[in-house]
């Protein structure tokens, strides 16, 4: 009998780190999770990960996963690394942090790198930094360089244009060597093994930017399907086959399959963080009520919100809890209150706002691509709620799918590892064996009709009015 074999998928997110051990059929065997510390935000526009929090959280989550693993550690074939995209890590010559990692919400990342610290020897991404911590190698995936980096998205290598290098201001000698998704970056060192309990010597495998890894783990392939990724940043994606650098309504990401692409629509910054923010407003009250019923606080709010009619009796939300760098005046808005509204209306209004906003972004992208969607996949922790899934189906007016593993980034990482060690001969065959649909939701016609009219006549126009006032108020409070 063939001995059972396993792969590890690491999913380092904005709010937590998860280390998940899968078998080769895509089943979760065990996992560990560690919440990150609150972001260090001493002033507007600054968002840093305190201390060495990204690595420290990996250490804790890895130890928890390995403590729960009852199989033979010699049967762990490899580990895929997925970390937060659009961040910057500045390292000393020995690969240690020279300064805190800049999170994607830090406005300094909207500008070219400025070399002010003489001890900085390397400038890399979170995946490059974590690769070095695990392996000692100065290598990184090519597919995690989104944003202000001198990357050539056609060749998947550093640009050879001196003007491009000058624009982004990162000398070539300060950059890591690039590898393709599914390549082995190195092997877990004895030092990293002692800290994490992950077996020394197993391959550490390149993935891509976190949204692309999630798309792989969700099984997004060419066709009339979009993925909506519910994370701290909420994005919408469809599969692409070429780099489109001058699109109006989307941008091109390098996919988690080498030389393939993902087209990503506009999104929502602080997206699921808005849902968490609302839950925290009720503090111990909602925690104790949920605990007494044996459910999570999120599920308690969902149960209350199920009793609220579609459209929330006229309460509408604009989910701008974190303004984009180019429009710092934008703010979240709830409009249409009356005395009959409850917290359940507010909660459902936030869920509807996320779905409506993503519908408008994804529609704009699909119009530009000439693509008519037939279905959407929804992934991320928020997809666990049936209410949210039904709202997505109703708002988009098409089928909505939820997979067995809705934390798809960890599965995408594991798929990369499985391909790298030849457990599967291709990414497609690995997806076929490791990704499975769990639930399907179908649109309720009357709800779809209401959302369509509400969106067309009212919702999509709200910001056009409120932004004018918010732009005038911004100088009064953001100094």
C-alpha cells in the first residue's frame, strides 16, 4: 500500500497567518493559525507590521499545525509560501529586517523606493523575506511583484530598461533572484526547522501574489467565471492569457500558473475589515449572546440580518472605510436611516454594499473584456455565511459557488508544492484532484430585480454626491 503523502500550504494574510497541512486529494489534515498584531499606524498614511510579526506568526502557526499532525513527518513532500502582496521588506546583508515591513495600506508604497537607511542591502516583498527566513536563499517568486517594482510582466523578470530601473529607484543589485510559481526556492534550514517544527530539508516552493494563489486554490480557470475574493482587500478576478498594461477598468496580475495572467477589477480596501469593525462596535454584548447560543458573533449577526428584507428598507452603505491614496478624502457612508432600522439592517447593508460595489467593478471589467459571466466563485472567510452567498447570487443575478476549502490561498500554496515535487504533472491536473465545490446558490428573481433597479437608479450614484462634501470636510480633520 502506498504511504499517504502531504503538502503544506502557508497563507500569510493581513490579519492572520495560517499554516495548513493537506493530503494530495486537497483534504485538510490539520492546521495552525495565529492572528497578527494590530498594525502600527502612528500617523495617517503609515501602516507597518510591528517587530518581526510576520515571521513570529508563522512560527506560532507552524508549531500549532505540526503539533496536530499525526502522520509521518517524512511523508511531507514540500511547502508552498503565500504571503501578502504589495508590501515592502528592507533587509540587511544577512537577510534580517532593517526596518518594519511596510503593509500594502502604507501610502509610502504608492511612491518609488527611497534609499535613506545605509544598513539596507536588499529590497524585497514579504514572500522574499519569508523565503529567506525558511531557506537562507535570496530568491523570490516573480509573481508577487505588484505595484512599485521594476518588473517586466511580459518576461516575468526584472526590467532591462534603465529608465524603468531609475523610475522605481531600486538598483538591480538590491533585488532578489526571481523564480516562477511552482519552482523550488530552497529547502527548510535546520534553524527554521528548530523554530517552526516543520521538517528540515523539505522543499520551499514559490507561489505568487496572494490573490493569484487564492484564484488557483479556488479553481479559477479560463471561461465565463469570476472569482470574488473576500479578504481585508476584496477583489474580483477573471482568467487572462496575456498582459494588458493599458486597460481602463482592471489591471493585470501574473497568475499562479507560469506565463498566465489574471485580470483584476477595482476592489474594496478594508473590505471584510468593515464587517469586523461593525461586529466590534457591540463588544461584549454580541460576544456573550453568541456564546450563549454556541455560535460565532458573525453568525449571530447573519441570523438577525436574514430577517431583514433585501434592500434593508432603504438603508445603503458605501464601503470606503479605507480611502485610496489618490483620493484620501473618501470615507464610508451609511445613508437612508429611519427609526425602524436596527443593527441587523446595518449589518445586512454592509454585506449588500460589498456585493453591489463588486458587481459594479466586475461588470466594468467584463464589459471592457467583452465577457458575459455565467457564474461566480466566492472565496475567503466571509463566504462561510449562507446569507452573504445568497446576496452575491442575487446581486450578480447568476450562480454563486462556494468550495469545500474556502480559505483558497492555503490550498493554492499546497497545489504549487504538489506540482513542484511532481505529485501532479501539471497545475490543471492538481486542481482537478484537489479543488471541489461544496455549495451552489441561485439568484432569487425578485431580489435580483430589486437590486438591479436600486443599483441603477440610486446606489451607483451615491458617491458622486457624498464625495463632494467629504472632499470639503477632509482638510478640517486630516491634518
